[in-house]
């Protein structure tokens, strides 16, 4: 596959290109060491004529047919990627789609006095020149005990901590100390923080930072939405870590209370817990998280009763933004327009000095503008500025907002009903309103897939298409009905006597039909609205 996710080929290493591999290899694999100890890094070099793709594994030299062993780290993220099979050392090289070599053997490297490969020890000491002894984890964490013996946070919910996409954090209490395990997909850092609220700032953070393929475990006090200053001393014990197959893993122990260290919160209290990940550069400098950090749905005491919880990566203000926009541009605006277009003859009676249809239309349209205005400011409040990475959505959104303000202003200064310029107003009012609605639908389509509020795909797109079809269908039905009603009146017109009776009865029938259709339309519309609001609520 062009995306390189060729997990099916893990064991055969055979590209499914429907051609046979080339016989004699032209590419070579070399390594910079022939002996290693656990935790060592071996530089692997693949060289030869120009090629389009490669797939490399390490295997046990005594069991070449067995599974891949060990793990890789990328030398250059932009040109290669990791694939979870296991360890490595046979290469498959693709020069062109049809020309490839399979299982080019590389050199054998060995571990002196190695224990048998089938019984991996879970922790092996690594002799690093650091003040603290650091241990090297050799297995991924596991979720057994989550909710019974330890407190876990997993994202996505219930994911397996060994999986390439799983963010995992667990707390296991043992007398006065707590063992903390954290793992997640990242080429840079992963971090969690304890917080009294749902905002970044005034939080106690723990970071595992990948610095040149070694993990540094640090603490920091998050003073605001700015890069944290890492503490020089942190009171953490039993630090161990591993970087493998795109996952950063670290585990450490800390006391329930650390009064000697400023900025460390007591673990026996309730907190919102955050999970964040992002890039790290030379010198352990961390960059802002690309994706929205996870926030637990409630406050938890991790030392209280073990739980297995998830959280949300969608901020409340953005959820409100989307919800209010859906109410405005799916429901109130649609009903308001149908009423103005088809219900003038149905509800001509006066209510508080104006016709009913007009009162209803004006009320629904002003509600739309009001909801849009409130919803409009929420992302600005949340981001504290312009949404830089949100594509066309904010630009279209601003256009919709501008049209939504212009429309009632213009309506306020409309010429009287029979003035000559009234036709111009009618036309501009119709086209501005229609443009706003069409742009709003496009804006909603784009908004639903923004990373900060990603509704399930492709469900969201299909449901939105369903809504548009429902709306347009009802619109066409009412158009056809109006057209037929006019035809009926024209035909009756030829016989003067019949007019008075039949016209009124035909009209009355027509009105009942329209009212029934409107009722059905509103029910369907609200069903779509509720579906979207429920989906947002679950994010
Ligand atoms: C270089 C480091 C960091 C920078 C510059 C940074 C900056 C920001 C900014 C500007 C926001 C506001 C939303 C946005 O504009 O995207 C935010 C949100 C957030 N950050 Fe960070 N952050 C950093 C690291 C961290 C870390 C290490 C954590 C905790 C583990 C964290 C947790 C959060 C959470 C939970 C939110 C969402 C709640 C809120 O909006 O306040 N951040 N961050
Ligand atoms: C017609 C309706 C809508 C309008 C006029 C609108 C308008 C806007 C505007 C102007 C912004 C940018 C604000 C800023 O730069 O800080 C924005 C951001 C956003 N909108 Fe909408 N929006 C609409 C509907 C929706 C819907 C239906 C959703 C989701 C289901 C949505 C999701 C978002 C998100 C997640 C952001 C924040 C992007 C980010 O900073 O990560 N919007 N919207």
C-alpha cells in the first residue's frame, strides 16, 4: 500500500504486487555493532541502487522463520515509518512496483551471555552514567487490573496499551507510594497533569521526554498555557522507560505527599487529569501539543477506588459553539424560511399588530442571529485568538456571521409593501439569506471534521447529507403543492359560480396539507438536530 501499513506482510515480507521477486539482491544491510547489551541502539544502514520503498525487520538468527524481534527507532521521520510486527533484520526492497527483492539477509549481531529469548525479563538494569539508576522496560504495559487493582485512564476507551494508537496512564497505590505507568504514541514527549479545573495552568505535570532516543522523566508546574519550566529535582523514584515501535513508555513511583517539592500536588485528592503529547527538540525542549490534550470527564482521586476511565479531547466551549450553530443553522433558520415562503396565505391573521407568519419568521430569524452571535465568539474565547489550523471553516464562518448581521439590518430598513423599491429588497433579502444558508451548510460540513471536535466519520457526513436531502425534499414537496393549488384555482376560475365555494375549500385543504407537512418536517428536523447534539455530547 502507498501508506506503508503493510502489517499483512509482517511474516512473509512479500509485497502483494502480483509479480515475482528478483533473484539476487543488489542492496546491502550493514550495522555499526556486532555485539549488544539490552537497551543498546544499533545503527542500521540500507544501501544500494535508488529504491521507492523498503521494509526492514530483525529476526532471531536461530529461527529465521519466526516472528520479528526487537524494535526500531526512526533515523528520519519524514522518509520512513514504524510498523508494529516485532523486532528486525531482513529487508524487502522495492525499486519499482514490479521490481523488488524479498528477505535480503543482513548481518547477524549477538548478545554475549544472553538469556534464552523465550523468557524475557520484565525489567533489566541499564548501566547509564546518570545519578539515578534507570531501568529499561522490555515489555509494553498491560491493562489487566485496570478498575480492580489500579486506576487507569485510556484513550481511546479500553484500548490495549501495547497498541500503536493507545494512550495509557495507570496509578497503583502501595502503602504511601504510588506506581505510575504512562505510555502513548509519540516521537517527542508524553505527559500527564493533575489539575483543579479544566484549563491548562496551575497544574502539576509529569513528562516523559524523548531526547535522542533516551527518555527523561521530568516534573513541571504548568503556570499557564505556555511551555513549562522543568524542575531540576523531582522526588520520583524507580524510573524506567522504553521507546519502541512509535510508543514512548515510562514508569516511576512517587510518594502520596511530597511536601519538600514545590508544585507537587498530594495524590490523595480529587483532580481532573490531562494527557498530552507533542514534539520535543534537541535539549529536551518541548513543543505545544498538536492534538487537543485529553481531559478526564470528572475529578478523580487516583488513590481512592480503582477505576478505568476515559476522557474527552473536545473543549466545552467548542462543543457549545457547534451545538448552538447546529440549532441555528439546521433548525431555526430552516423553519423560519419555510414559514415565510409557504405560510403567508395560511397564517395571514394579525397578532400583536403583525401577521402571524411574519411574527414567527422574524422571531425564528432573530433567534438564529442571536445564537450565531453567541456561538461565534466561543472559539475566539477558547483559543484566545484566530483558529490558525482550522482550514476554511473560520473564514466561511466569518462570512456567514457577516451575512447574518447584514440580513436583519437590511430588513429593518425595508421599503413599505407597495413601494417601487420593494421588489429590490425582496430579491436582495432572498439572495443574502439563501447564500448565508448554503455557506452555513458548507461551514457545518467542514466544522464537523475539525480535530478539536471530530464527530465520528463518515457518520457525520452521511447524516448531514441526510438532513440536507430531508430539507430539500420537503421544500420541493411544498413548491409542487403550491404550484398545483394555483393551477386548481385557475381552472375553477372559468366557472364563476363555483369559485366562491370550491376556491375556499381547495384553499382550506391546501392549508391543512401544509400544516401537516410542516409538523412532519419539524419532527424530522429536530430528530436530526438531537442526533448531532447527542454525538457532540459524547465527544
Ligand atoms: C510547550 C508546551 C505547551 C504549550 C505551549 C501549551 C499551550 C497551550 C495552549 C495555547 C492551549 C489553549 C488551546 C489552544 O490554543 O490550543 C493549551 C491547552 C491545553 N493544554 Fe497545553 N501547552 C503545552 C503543554 C502542555 C502539557 C505538558 C499539558 C499537560 C499534560 C498540557 C495540557 C493542556 C490541556 C489539558 C489543554 C486544554 C485545556 C485548556 O484549553 O486550557 N499542555 N495548551
Ligand atoms: C454555520 C455555522 C458555523 C459558523 C458560522 C462557524 C463559525 C466559526 C468561526 C468563525 C470559527 C473560528 C473562530 C476562531 O478563529 O477562533 C469557528 C471555529 C470552530 N468551529 Fe465553527 N462555525 C459553525 C459551525 C460549526 C459546527 C457545526 C462545528 C462542529 C460540529 C464547528 C466546529 C468548530 C470548531 C471545532 C472550531 C475551532 C477550531 C479550532 O480552533 O480548533 N463549527 N467556527
